[in-house]
């Protein structure tokens, strides 16, 4: 079966209609912008503070919006019809992610402007943000496939918010509790570390391990999401 952009766009248009009707979910888009405006006025210009906002934008848009759209499909029992349609798994995943990806890119860009974040190497940071967006979309897809309603997705997203937005708060305790060192390999920590290195003048050669780890996380979560999706098709 050949890839059909028309099918992808049809799925995206349906998501747009669903999102525009659900004000509870769509209002989430403004939370990162409000937080960015507040932090911007506080003049908290450290990389850690700036990326707390950026990671919040990822988790509240790429993950939460994505999980809600898929969970709503399950709640309305329309995901089954999508599974039985001529669209391939890849087309469905692309179609279900495209609107959320565009929304994420816009919100991250606007949040960066509000917190006055201007990286020294835009190309490297943009590539890292792109990979991070793919990862967070995968997390949202996985949560959406595991939950049965938007309300369940709203509850399931809470641990992800704590881990990926405020997880950096455990850094001071790593020296005292070495077991916490494992969190340094999480994609949000890798993104912050990459940003710090870029501000110190690092190039692509210096940050490729960070890029590689984020890429591995992105691939792993999408493989897991495809597995859960295929299992749902068989069920």
C-alpha cells in the first residue's frame, strides 16, 4: 500500500474539528504561554528555568493534546473504524500526530519568544527540539492508547508532567542519592544539558551523544506505541 497524504490530511482535519469542539482540551494550549509570560517578566534567564517552560510546552501540548485526541477516539468508539479503514498504521500515526506537532511547534516558538530565549546555535537547538517533539508525541500516543477516555488521559498525564517538567528539581540530590543519577539519561535532562553546552559554545560534534539519547527514546516510545496499537487491533 502506497503512502497517501490525502488520508493523512483527512485524519488531521478530523482532529482539528474534535479539538476545536473540546474547549477543556484546547484551553491547555494557553497554559505554557501564560507560564512563559510570567517567567519572562521575572527575568529568570537561566537555561534550566527556560527549559522548564519549554518542557512544559512539550508535555502540555505534544503529550496531553495527543493523548486526549486518541483517548476521545476510543471513548467515542471511532478509533476502531479508523483501524479498519484503508489507512495504514503509518498514515494513521502521521495523521493523528500532524495537528499536535504543528501546535507544539507554534507554542514552543511563542514560549521561547516570551522567555526571551535565543540560543547561540539555532540549528542544533532546533534539531534537538524536533527530536524532543517526536518523543513527546510518542508518549502522548502511548498514553492515549492505554486510556479509555479524555478524563482518564487527564489523570494519566500527571506523572508525565511531574517527571518531564519538574524532574530537574532532583538534580541537587543526585550526589547524595546516586540512584537518582539514572534520571540524567531522561530526554528532558538531555535536552537541558545540550542547551547548556550550546550556550558554552559547543558544536554538533560535542552534543551528538545528547541527540543520540533523545533519538533512542523517541524510537523506543514509538515502537511501544505501535505494539499497543497492533494489540488493540487484534483485541
